[in-house]
C-alpha cells in the first residue's frame, strides 16, 4: 500500500507519542533505579525533572541486586517459564488443532468445557490445589511450579482461532500428498502459525514470569525461588531500599520487551506474506 | 465457517457408509488422543480443586469453634439478599461495562497504528507492550506514586491549567483511576493479538480495493475490521474474563474503598475468604462469579456470531 | 494483625552488633543438654508467615545444640496464613508441630478450635525471662498459656531535628513519663506547616491500620472498640475524639492522603516529614537516610491515659503434635533462652522479648545513632511495662480488624467520623454475629 510522505510522518509521530506515553512510567522506574537507597523521593515531592533524567545516578542498585538471591531467582524464572512454554505448547497445539480441523461428535462440548474451565479464577482455587500437590508429593519441586500453568485454556483458544483461519484447501492438498494428520500439523501448519504460537507462548510465558502466589503456596526452597519472589523478599526486607526494588522491577520488565523485539521478524511474517494464502 | 468446510470435506468423500463409520470412529479417537493431555491437565489442575471449592460453598464454618457443617443453600441466600453484595455486583458490572470495550478499541487502534510500515515500528510496538510484564506490586507502586495528591499526574494537570484531582482517595474517582491503571497494563498485551489477526489479512484484498479507488477509511471498514472480528472477539472475551478476575491492584491500592467504590467481586471474595474467614460465602461467591462470567461470555459469543452471519 | 509484622520484618539493618555478640557468647556457653528426648531423630515442622531467612539463624543455633532434632520450616504467605492454618489443622494437623500466632483474636480462635497445646508449664520461666509480664499473659485464654512471643513492638514519636529547628518548634521531651499530648503534636505540626519546613508535617508508619490506631482510641478513653461479647463500638465519645482528630489531620493537610504505607519510612528518611509515629524499626529506617533526628515517647490525648500499641507474632505448639517435648524445647529456645531469643530477633531486626536479649538489643540500637537514640531504651522499656495496649483476644477479632481498617481508611479520605463509625459498628457486628 502506498502512502504519502506526510501520512508516514503523522503516523510515525502518533506511534512514537503512544509508545512514549505508555513507556513513561517504566522509564520513571528506570531513572528511580539509578538513585541509591530511597533517594528517589527527593525528586518526587515536589516533582522535579530529575525524576525522569538519570543525571547524577549510578548503577549501585544493580550491582547490589545481582550479587544477591535475585540472580538465582532470575535463572529459575527463565527455566520455569521456558519449560512452561515448551510443554504448554506441546499440550495446547494438538488440542487446538483437533478442535479446529477434526469434526468429531462432542466437539462443541469439549470446546465449551475448555472455555469455561479457563474462567476459573486461579487465586480462588490455589489453596485446595496446593493441598492436592502436597498429597501428590509435588511441593517444592520444579514440576510443582510448572504443572498448574500448563492448564491454559486461553492458549488453546487463541491457537484454535488461528487454525480455523487456515484454508481447508491447504490441508486437503496435504492429505492428498499422503501426509498424515500429525505430519500435516508439523510440516505445513506450524510453520504458518508463528504469530499464533508467539501469542500463545507469550501468554504461557507471562503467566509464569509474574507468578507470585502459587510459588509461595507450594513452598519453594531458596535454591528454587523465582525472581518475583526474590523481588518481593527485597521489599519485605523492609521498604528501606526501594532503589533495589526499582532495579529488580526494571530487569523483570525489560526482559520480555527484549524477547519481543527479538521475535519481531517471525512475528510479523504471516500467511499472506509467505504467499500461501490469497 | 470452518465447521461448514469440514463437513463439506467429509461429505464430499465418496465412501461406503461402513467405511465412513469406521473412519469417523477412528477420527474421533485421533481427536481424543490429541486433546487428552490438555483435558487431563485442565481437569487435574482446575476442575478437581474447583470441586472442593464448590463443596465448601454449601458449608458454614463457625468462627468460634471452627466446626464446619452442611448448610444447604444458605450461603447463597445470604449473598443474594445482602445489600453489600448487591453493591459489589453493581460496581463490578459497571466497571467492566466501561473498561472492556475501551481496552478492545484502544488496543485495536494501537495495533492498526503499529502494524503500519513505519521507521523503527518494532521498537514502538515493544515499548507499548512493556507494561504487560511489569510485576504487579510494581504496577501498584508506580501508580500509587503517580496518582498521589502531589504526584506526577496532578503535576501534569497543573501544567495544562487544570485543578488537582483526588484520584484513589475519592469515592467518585477511585474506580476510574484503577481502570486507567489496568488499561495501561493491558493495552500492549491485547494489541499483540490484534496484530496477529491483522497480519493474517491478505495484502491482495487491499491491493484490489486500492485498484477500485477505495480510501483508507473505506478499506478499514470494509476489509480490515470485518476480517479482524475473530481476533477482536478473542480479545474481548479474554479481556472480560481477566477484568472480572481483577484483584491485585484493588488489594494493594484501595482495599475496596473509599466507601466500597472499588469493591470489585474478586477482592470481595478474597476479603471474605482470607480476611473475614467466611470461607463458605467466599466460595459461594466464586460459584456466582463463574456463572455470571459463563453467561456474559456466552452472550458475547452469540452476538459476535450473529454479526458475522 | 501482623501488618506490623510483615512491614517490620527482616530489615536486617545495622542494629545487630550487640545482638550478634550476645548470640555468639550465649551459644557457646550453653551446653547441649537441654533435652528434647533421647537419641531418636525428630523433625519438627514450624509453620510461619515469613521468608525462610527470618528464622534460619535461630533454627541453626537450636539444631547445633540438639543434633537429633531438625526443624523444617513451612513458609506460608502472610495473606493466606490464617486460612491455610485453618484448613490444614482442621483436616488433621498435617504434621505441623509449631506455628506462629498473630496478635489479637487468633490465640482465642485457635484455642476454641483445639489447635493449640496448653503450655502453662512454661509460664513461670517465661514471665521470669520476659521484659514485661503482660507480653506473656496477653497470650493466655481461660488461665491457659497457649503461645509465647519471641518478638515485641512499641510506638515512638520520631522527629526531624533540622525541620523542627527551621520551623522554630521546640522538640518533644524524651522522658517516657511525660510524653506530648496529641494536641501538642497537632500544634507543632501546624507550625511546621505554616513555616513550610517540610512537605508532610505528620506521618504515620502504617496509615489506617488497627495496630497503629488502637492506642489512640484507648488513650482517648474509647477502649479497644470491641468488647468481649463481640459488640463493636466506635461511636462512643473516646473513639469519636480519636477519629475526629485523625479526620482533621487530613482535612487540614497536616498529613497526606493517598500515600501508601510502603513509602512513609522512605519519606521521613529523606527529610520530607517533620514527625512520624512509628515502631522501634523506625531507628534503622531513619539511620539509613542520614537525617538529624530524635526519638520521643508516643503521644496521648490530653486528659486521657498514655497508651502504646504493642505485640507481634507469638509461637504456639500444635495440640496434635507428636513431638510435644521437642517442640517445647524449641519454643523455650526461641523465647526463654537469651541466646536463642536474640537469634530469633536478629534477622528480623525486631525487639526481642527476653530481658537479656532485650538489653543487648537496646545497647545496639542506642550505639547505632549516638545522641539521636540515647533515650530509646528507656522509652521502650517504660512503655512496654506501663502502658502497652495488647490487641484484644475476643471472638470475631479476625472480622473486626479488617473492618476497622476500612473505617479508618474511609475517614482518612474524608468520610464523616460519626456517620461512618455508626455504619462500621453495625456492619462489623452483623458479620461477627453471622460467623458465630
């Protein structure tokens, strides 16, 4: 599509403005994280431009943070989130594919069931579930951290929505070529589904990246502690050092942003640009 | 749409009815095999604990003795006649009625904007996405600081010549303030799903429309939005569920106040279950919330489907 | 409620010097013959609502003395603590041997439910070892002792010397027997305000919590706000006087609305406040900011009684524990043994309850800030012995406390004290009645 140069300028300006407006509070977190201890409040009441410009700041909060248990937490969070994405997709993709492409009796019931179950508020059932995990000897283990996040009905939902959009002719052609259902899924469908896989993967990732209540409930020992808990423990170590909390928050926040930047290319490819559709 | 094609595909196959039945049995088995890991996970991780929660909703626990006894529907009748619970429902429904459409519209607008080919657009998109990853406690820290009476937002209001606002400390503005906070955290997240849908619209449609001389607005309303219906439907439904289950900001910032104006249903459930120790009523409220959500989501499904037809 | 506890928790600051010393000496001088049975291996499960580090030091010390006993922690998040204990103990005890018990009604609730073992046989030693008798007896129900507190708290009026000097305000006296009245404090805050000497003339460490405000209601003659029968009364003259005063602070801009509790310490620390009413942990908070400050006793209402909030977690033994003797041994180490008690409070940086550990703690605090904290120990001891108000152990306390918090919060945001109090009396009362 062609667009006038003026249009591009206006749209770019709008995108930058939106990005800056949304990003401003996160930027404030970063600038505050360069102020040692609680000295960030110096710039807050009354509000000074120094709250948004890291002049005179330093990175002591980061060095303090990364020499403590936060680093272990970061490693564990990566491990748990990675396992959750891999296993979660391994569970959700076949389910979504079956729901989208196989016409079997009870399909509507199964789909409704999945949607309804996805609405169960996890916080409300976390306590009974944690006693079940105790009986199943899953407390204080990586399995115990990963398992509840694998039951993600919305990931199935979002993948199914996408698979529904894949042209039937494509699947039929694959079948004519003698590809089995699994092979079709693996070799034809998945390579086309990057945006949906990234979307579903992101849901699974963020559900673990911010996990807080559950890891506390199943009692993780220090060597299996996740980053948000390590961060929260900084704040129960009295709120005296908000600077380190800001630093930890900024680290936790910026990592998904970097990942998203990294996945941009795959993400912006789609059925239409790969030339298989339309 | 898909269901129709699938039927067409099966029906088109010239095969004896016996073979077809065998085939349909086999197909069903394959489908079940593909679904079973997900179904097992959902049942064990969600349904089983939910059942134990529901059974609690029929029991009354005495605060004095801890004795728990079967109490029939009395937790439900108590809730349905309690004026406090009525106001919780009203607050929750009004909050969602305003919030969810706003989030869907804004995230669609941002998706349309950042799906354009613009300089460095990936960076702008990532920046908009960032709040989705901010830890909950920090979201509260950011916004309680920004919205405090002498905070950032009032400083900005002052710059443009507006009087300072009480925000979270006023019964008439607290819910609105929490809504802003939630929107900020949610926009980028849902935007990603809309972009995924946008990327799925074939360029050829736009090219054809351009040849017909259709302007930007025409293309938006005749091509983009109709074809975005499916991702937008997903966003609306998932976002509704998410907003109904909203809890952390309320707990951290307002504890339901001032004067109950932000007492959203999940916070009320938390309050009754964990703070007041009224487990039975808390779980009855969970059941009511589930039923309410099921109805709302079913209505949304129905509306979106009819529009498509 | 443990709001005090969670907030106070492990700000393991510079306080510990004296404590460490005592813990070290005590540990080596006590021989390991304390008991806990013979040679069989015992594992004790200790449920608490703190990060594991908080109790790790004292557990190590105990295990070193009792090689056959292992103490395993069950760290439950504070917000879910009570309901989790209710669920686990209600369904058979789940192997829990010891658990922390919150101040207020928890000891009564759990006694009624049969969760807590009678430990009256430790009473005599506990009273002899404790800084004040009331910190032991506050955990008694029907003459039975059910828990012992390793930690305690009190409230102080901290002030910024430079801010007061700039405003021309004479600092409050440090003599614990003659604290300022709230009226004097209000006047001083007003002077600071009109002089523009600080953004926030008067801060509280924990806005809107019962722990923070109970002492004001009591001092004004309003009692605890709830009686033994669960009747709630915030509408009487005493509480109305306290609540009207609280309401006025925000109406007049002497105290800020919309500031959350995690920031008050930081604001005072950075010189943004003239006064802050806070606990003993306020010393290390203030020290961390390098301001010039002083410590005075908590105020009282003119014509009323001096009163100061107190208490924190206590530790009780499960009535279903199969290791009663070993559990008692651990509890004894946590509270009655000076070295053990010092270790128990060390990581949290909180005030220990044992006389000897207390003396070492006070020494450490006073040494940490020179003249600023010279009177700290005298004030703390005087208040604990003479006017500490314990949160009431009454049925329905668990409902009362969050209800009171909402009442205070609404009044802070501008609700009329009389109207809102009447509403709270009725609502909280009805809720308690329902759960009876």
